[in-house]
């Protein structure tokens, strides 16, 4: 590989100056809505919630785009990417001026948000110029990061433009300046010294560029940045509101005090870079988090009255943080946050010199998401807890968790240094112990399987099952919440409720596409623990959000999307378990994992109605809501318990996976190795068949409670809804075992015919043309459908490994390599078809809603299901189950 070119100090300083100026302009554009949003709100008659979403949208885009922009900068260089980014953003800002509706404003805001992605482009570009002078790299990145002061440029300058030219004129001026800057940067900036090394990176695919993300150290850095940057941005937005509410200041005074927090904190980032160079980034992070824990603890203490009963009298004390004390503490907090921001990005080029863009992009993305999610959470905590200081309570928890994790990692590193008498540059807190890695794994060897393999595989299976159970429970939580919300006073329409029920399936299906390939990249043990722990985010947030009927619908939509984490887990879980079992037992093992995991749906629908009826968690669980209408009016409901119930179980499941499961070294593969499945026609055929089985299962489970309540209003659907997913989940292992004996294709073919009969039964018992229908007949027909979907889930999964192993054996013969490739491809296919099929959980509830909206009945949707199942049965017969089929299985 070519060596990077040597550069002079003047060239470095030139690159630093021009990139810092460009970033300052981009940051000014990124925050433009903080000023022009005032006039936009008046012109478009927006509510506070609509304005808040408009201001937050660029933050979201700027955060998410950082991962992709970082990778592209690694591949193509900062000069090209930075110039194109500025020109593209300028075009979006200019097009904003033509918006004539709120939707158009939001779409334009997505484009404006690209300006926020400029941060990782500039970091990667600047770090490359200082790659050979590590002792100055932190200072340089600190100077570059001070471009955050661009927000102050907007706060001071944009109001004058707004008064003189209006919001459209202001946006046009911003667009023009940024476009000129993009052209100037393209011609004046130089390619960085690592240009010659990029040929190697350009040969790597997108997923190979992300390979460093398999190291959990990256996610520790992300947590650091979530606090030091995400919380910084969140407080910058929140402080004026907080000061007005707590200290009753006017808007001008509150804004000036908030400026004392934001402006110096941007400039102190330079000091943080210099200190990271001089004293070490690790030490600076210690100072940052210790100071932050102290400051947030003091700031989280509400105004309190104490009464101490003495011998002769009662002594009364009053404690509160005065305005002067608050200003001092927030200034100190902002100061140390700015040091921490520089220190985090000092770590990245040291640990990942060839992947600054990819790693820095993910870290920056997580930090930016903190700036988007935390202000929403602050408002929600205010509404639910009713204490202004709750925002600082949350920040205290985050800072303390980051400090504890960092200290634990450093202790691990120091033990390695002491034991091996060497300096440990890395912090190996996530290195997998050798005892948890299976280097010798031969499940097809009967002797190995009976003596050792079966015991290990069984242990991994029985840890995987409860984790998958929890994933399905969280994924389908909205199927119960939407049934209860209208009676409790949530002002959502039927269409909005259908969206809440359907969105988890949409996001879960999309995440499954990515999760399908995670096990060979990250390892099954590590990914199972991480993906299970991620379920804490939607559960805890939902638990607080549903305690207040005034929670904005947009927040509910975000929470519904986050529940997709549970849906994504299925594809990685099934992919992982498929590696552990021999060919002849895969059907039963995958059926057990999926079938008992699917019980999470019925578990949610059985347990949630029970726990929300009582104060299970006492005062810690929050206050109940009261039913506003109907026969149960006045009854108290703890809707939050449907989410809080799973929190301790998720913690236990994550710990069990981390310490009890194994990684298989032979199961490692890059995305490009697995991507060969997209060339296999049987991958796409099985997508259709599994959409017919699992897509129907999860779609019926998500839509059955709401549909039943609409068609038969005299029946409480939550009393029976759990039975459908229960029988479907229990039928899945049966389908796998029967398919092992009779053949997966034969079972699948007859199963689709049974599903057609089940849909016909549902249609027969519908309330049509003024008739009341028959709920019990309707219910029984749906039970047949659920059983059929469960059997089909097991039988289709049995088909996949047989198809792909037989194909590889035809190519390579009956060899170990054929078995290895067949297992890898079948694991990837199992994950991918799981992703594809999960979209059924979105389309089936939406099909109900669309059919009712267009025709006044659900019959049209059911007829379309019959047609689709007929197509699936023909496909199964032609390719797999008929005599002389090309690929019998």
C-alpha cells in the first residue's frame, strides 16, 4: 500500500483554517430554523409541537447522515465530499423558500439537516492532515470543533436579515453564501495526505467499512458523545424554557443566560483538544465525567423544605439552587462537556487511524441523536414527573453510567498491562474470553455432536429463546396499547391508531435486513446481548410517555418505530441458532427458537391487560390514568406497566446472553461473503413463501385485537387476543418437526390450502349487510389461521437449509467446504427472508384499514389474502413439492 505523503506545518494550518471556516458556515445553516422558524410559525399558523418538530428535523438528518458521510470521506477524501455536501445543502436551503405547506417545510428541513453531517467530513479531513503529528491532532480537532460557534453566528446575524428580508430572503442569503463556500473549498482546499491510501478503501464495500463497529469500544465512545455533545445540544435548546419556568425570567434574560452556556462551551473545545494532547484524552474524560456527575447531581435537586424535629422545637430548612448557583453550575457543566467533546474525537484517530470516517460517523450520529431525542424526553419527563429538575436527573444517570463503564474498561486495561508488563493502548473491555469462542465446531460429526456439541448447542438455544420471547413482546406492545388508549382520553383517530399498531412491523422488518448479517460480523453471543439490551430504550420511554394523554402523537410514532428493535432481533437470533445444529436437527431447533420466541406476542397480549389493571410497581411505576367513557368509566389503568413489566427481564436476558452464550469462529463472514444470497433465485422465492406464513402470523397478531374491537364492539378483544399468537407459536415447532419427517415443501403446500380455508371461514362469520355476524365463528376461523401460520413458519424454515446445502453440494461435492458455505448461505437467507416477511405485520393491519376506508368492509382485504395464498401454494408445488421438482425439499 502506498505511504501517505509528508506535509509541512503551513499546509496543515491552511487545511485546518479552511475546514474550520467551512464547518462554521455549515453549523450556522444547520441551526437556521432557530431564527427563521419564528416567522415561519406565524406564516403557516403552526403549533408549538409542529414548530418543535420542524426545528428538530435537521438535527435528525444531520445525525443519521454522519455515518454515511464518514465512510464516503474515508473513501473519496474530504475535499470532494465537503464541497459536494455544501453545494447540495445550499440547494436544499434555497428550495426551502418555495415551500407552501408544512409537509414541504419538513421535507426541505431534511435536506437542510445535511449541513450537520459536515462535522464528520471535516473531522476526517482534518485528522488526516495531522496524522503524522499525533501530539497536535487533539488540538487541531478541538479548533475545528469550535466551528460550533456557527450557531452563535445565526443567533446574532440572522435576526437582522429576518427583519430586513423576511424568512425567504434570509434563507436565500444563507444558500448563496454556502454555495460560494462550496465552490471556494473545491478550488482552494487540497487533497489530504492520505489520498494515495484510499485505493485500498475504495475496493472495500460499505459493510466492510463498518467492520470496526463490531468492537463495542466504538459504542462506549458513542455513549460518551451522546452525553458531551447530545446533552449539550439538548440543554442549549431546553435552557431558555427551563429558566423561564423555574426562575420566572423574561425571554431576553433567559436567552442571554443560555448564551453564557453555549458560546463559551463551543470555544472551550479548543482547550479540550490541547489538554487531550498534553495530558491524555483518557484523563480529560475522567475530569469531564466526574465534574458532570457532580454538576448534574446538584442541578437535579429540586427546591425542598426540611423539617427536623428537635427536643424543644422544630427546625425548618429550605434548600434550592439559586439563579446565580444555577448559572455557575451550568457554565461548569458546559465547560467540561466541551473538553469531553474534544477528548472523544482525540480517541478515534488513535484507535482507528484508517476508519476515522466510519467510526467517527457512528459516534457523531449517536451524539446527534441525543440532541434530537433528549429535548423530547425532557418535555415528557416534565409532563409525567411534574418536576423541572427531572431533565438533570436523567443527565446524571447518563453521566454516571458513562463514568462507570469507562472506569471498568480502564481497570481491565490496567490488569492486562500489569500481567503482561506492557502498555495497553486499547481498552479491551469487550474482548471475548477464549472459553466463549468455539474454534472447533463440527455439528455434522456424529461423535463430536453427541460428546460435546449437543450440550453446547442446547445451552445456547435455551438462552436464545427467552431473549427472542422478550423481543417479540416489545415488538407487539402497541397491539394492546392502541386498544386501551381511546377510552383513556388519548385524542388519536382510528387511522392514527392503526399507524401506531403497524409502524413497529415496518421498522422491525427494515431492521431485520441489517440484523440478518450481524451474527457473522459481530458474533452471536455479543449481538444477542446487545440487541436484547437495546429493548430497554423503547420500554422505558413508552412507560413514561403513556402516563400523559397530552404526549404529542409524533413522540408516539417515534416510540412505535423504536419497538422495531424487537422485530429486528428475530432474523439475527434465527441466523445464530442455525450455526449450532446439524442439518437433520435444524428444523426442530429453529422451530423451537422461533416458536417459543413467538410466544412473546401472546405473552404480551396475555400479561399486559393484567398488569395494567393494578399498581404492580407501586409509587415507582407512576400514577394511573382513568377510563373516560363506557361501562368501565372511572376505573384506574396503569398503562405504563405494559412497558415497565419487561425492563427487569430484559436486563436479566442480556446478562445471560453475555455470560452464557458462545461465538463460533467458523461462522465469521463479511457482508460481501453473505451478499451472494442476492444472486440466488431461491432466496427470493422463499421470501414470498415466508411472507405468506410468518408475514401473516405477525400481521394477524398485530391487527386482530383492533379489528375484533371494531367489528364486534360488544366484545373485549384483549381477553382473547393472546390465544391466536399462542396457538400459532406452539404450532411452529410442530411444523418444523413434521417437516423434518415428511419434508418441508409437502407440509408448506398443504398448509397454504388450510390458510385459504381459514380466511374463507373468517369471511363467512363477518358482520356484513346489516347482520351482526358471529364472533365465536370469527374467532375460531382466526385460530385456524394462526395454527396454519405457525405450522408454515416451521416448515418453510426447514426448507431453506435443505435447498442451499443441496445446491452447494451439487457445485462442490459432498465436502466440508460445501457444508460450510451451505450453512453460511442458509443462515443469511433465513435472516433475510425473516426481514422481508416481517413487512406483513405492517401491510395486514393497513390492508384492514384501507379496505374499511374504501369499501366500508374488511372483505376486500381478506379476498386479496386468499389470492396471495393461492399463488404461494402454486409456487411451492412447482419448485419444491411436485414430482420431478427442480429442488425437492
